[in-house]
């Protein structure tokens, strides 16, 4: 690629994240040289950044027609096909890249990711191991191993998750500001039940890439997990208190009201503290609005938890006559939250 050429300028703009400007440069260049492979590749890279993967695939296919033996074209084609949802095509393009350049770690990294998409852990791990042999200090190679060991939607063993976490941490030690590595580490920690640690790593990755849908989705999972955890603690204490301990003359014992109120206060305080500590102030309101839009059932569940906590708090400090009413009313949103949790569980199970 000639320095100062249209393709060179587009490459610089793509590296700076200015994809729309890069695409403008590419379009002007292609008007004069429609078969320029470098321009077509940079156009595809820009389109991938703009989430226009179908168009990126067309640019790559045009580049491949002009230069069928280009490793770069095959690697970018694989990325574009993954984004467009063609997992098989992405895998074949990545394999083709390794055939053209057997010692290119980037090609093997792409095979690892594509194989993981196809739920092919054997080939994914082999490709990642080969990439690590070629480039042991490459964060991307370690993240390829994470993808091979723990693909999204897969329930690996504890030993496999520990190994995946080691590779994610190694990638972070090599490139501390890598939002993908932070997100992968958070995903592993969520699977291991470490919601607070996951939220911390996710907040950092969201700061680095606030519009990445993967980051937002994982933050949604963390918040939903916190809501679920406190909801079921409250529900179990409420159930044991009402069904097992019982109440004299229909009146719940004062210690039960105080305990439920204390749990409610801790739940509200903890979730608020997590949002304050983990989500940047300028993103907090937008995140909550986005959460309500993306996760409607979980948002309603969160409102139920909020109402329950407030009612139990009020019952804990109210006179006896009013405490019973608040206690009974507080059980309503608590029970509704339990129903919503089951609806969400079966919906997610059916979707998977």
C-alpha cells in the first residue's frame, strides 16, 4: 500500500476509529480505480466498524475476485461474514487465509473465533494453540483461546473456565485497556457467580466502548443478577417467616419485619452503590433507560423489588396496626417478581 495514497489515508482513518471518513475516502478512490484491492479492503474494514457487514462482504468479494490469493482479503472477509451471520462462510474464509499464510497468527486467530461460533471446540482450540505458538505475546491470541475454551452459550467445566480466565487476564496484562479482554473476563466471572467483580470489569469496558452491544448486554446480565439475588433472599426470608415461623394472631413478629426491612435496605443500597461505582455518571441514566428498553421483564422485576423493599422498610418502622398492612401489601410485588423470574427463565431457555 503506497504511503499517502487514498488506501493509506483510509487505513489511517480506520485505525483512528473514523470509519465514516475512511469510507468517504474509499468511495472517492474507487470512482477512479474500482478494482483497487487495498481500497476495497479498507472500505470493508470501515463498513464492518459501521455495522454494515453485508456491504462489507460485497467489498471483500470484489477484492477477492481481483486478488484471490490475498491473505488480508480472506481475513477481512471472514470478519465480515461473521458479522453478517454466515458462520460457515466465515470459517472457510479463515481456513483459506491459513492455507495462504500458514505462519500468520492473525489467520489462525480468525479460525479459532469462527470455529467457536460453530461450536467446534476441538478445531477452535487447535487454531488458538497454534496462534499462541506463533505469537505468545499477542493479546488477540490469548483472547482466541478464551473464545475456544468458553464460547458464548456454552457451559464449560470449572477447570476450563479457570484456564479461560487465565488467558483473559494474560491478555489484559499485555494490553490493559483492551475492552474486549475486560468484557471476556467479566463474562467468565459472571459464569462463576462473581457478579461484583464482573460489574467492575464491565464498567471499564463500557467506558472504553460505550456503544458496543456486547458490553451493554453483559451489563444488563450483571444488573439482572443483582436483582435476582436480592429478590430471592427476600422471598425466602418472607416465605419462611410467614409459612414456617407463623404469626401470633395474624401479626408477623417484629423481628421478621425488622429483618425484611434490613434486607430491603441492604438490597437497595447495594444495587445503588454498584450502579454508582461501576457505571460512569454521565452514562448512568442512559444505561437504566436502555436496560428498561432491552430487558423489559427484568426491569419490571426490578421495580417489584424496589416496591417490596420500600414497603418492608416502612413496615419495619411503622406501628403494629399499619405494619401488618404494609407487610401483606409488600408480599404482592414480591410474589409477582417470582412469577416474572420464572417467565424469564422459560423464555430464555426456549430461545436457547
